[in-house]
C-alpha cells in the first residue's frame, strides 16, 4: 500500500488476488479499527489524498492544472482562451489557459518564451556566486535565494521551508535544521557580531527600546547592537559566563 501511494500506482490492488481495494478496505488499512484516535484520520489520509490528486492531474492535464502556489492543493479548469482565474483555496490569480502567473498584456506563448530567457539569466546569475546564491530546496517552490550574512540556517520567505545552506538539508521546523548542522557540520556557523547586529536591527526590539530609552536612540553614537552585545556576552577579560536577558510582562529588563 505504501509503495503504491509513493509511486502513484492507481488503482491500488491487492498483491494476492490483484483486485482493486474498495474505499472501505482502504479505510481499515490506512486509518485502523474503530477504536482508533479519529482526530488523526485526516493526517493519515493526507499522503493517499495527495497521491490520488497528483495521479488525477497527470491523467487529465489537458483539462485541469494545479494552482501555482507552493503546497496549495487547488485545481482549476483549463480554458481554450486565455483568461484569469482565482484559486478557490488560496486566492492566487493565474492564467486559466497555460496555468502560469497572470500576463494579461502578452500571449501565453510570448510569456513562455520570456520565462525561458529569464530562467537562463537567473541560472547564469546564480553560477556567478554559487557560495551565496541558491534555489529553495522545496521542489514546489524553487525560489532563488541570496545569502548575505548570518548563520547557515535559512528559511525561504515564499514557502517557509527551513534548510541548511551548506548541504540544502531541509525540514519543516528550524530546530531540526539546527540539530542537523550541529551533528553534521559542527555548528550553525553563526558569527556572534552578526547576531548582535541582527538583534539591534530587529523592529520589535527597537520599538521596546524606543519606549524605554528614547534619549539614547536619538544619539547617533548609540549602537544598540553593540549595547546588546555588552548585555548578553561575557566580558573578554574574565571567565564569567554570559548573563541571560529576558523581558517580563511589563517589558522590564531582568538578568539571571
């Protein structure tokens, strides 16, 4: 059953008698008996649902196309003439003829040609500096990402996929990527001064400090990133450990 779902082999048949499973058969095989935790039913059926949807579109690609939003399961009917349609699930507007982004001012054929030229330009741009330019590892996204600074944990702004910049290992949660980097690469590669700069430029932290230290922030000589470093980093001349900085509900600073 698992192999049939992964390879999208439909209809799913019994290996013994080679007869197709009925829906009631699949319910028992996938979901379990009546004493199961039914709150998990939708999660258990997700892979089967995704595989059957992909199989359906592959068989009827001339009639239906997937929504172009990554991870959206919406479909739209293909039309003979170019027009705009909105996905009923995510609201993304796209051309109903070619299934690409809206391009009202040009034909589908012209748009396809321009996309080929643009894709070639992007590939050349990435090759010019492959250490800092990559493509999102999510096969349904493929957004071009440029890394300017910071640690090797990255998150695609478009599809929200977390991944390791070194080897492109990807995961749904950031902690999985950090655990991978510690185990495989010996750490995240973060530069502490960069982290302090990021902390100083964080809009939320700046807003908190604008309310509490307005006079300091008006002084151009005040660098919050450096100040933050003094607060949370150990003194280089001593062996004292760094103090942890927290905020309570009243937005007051405390150390422990």
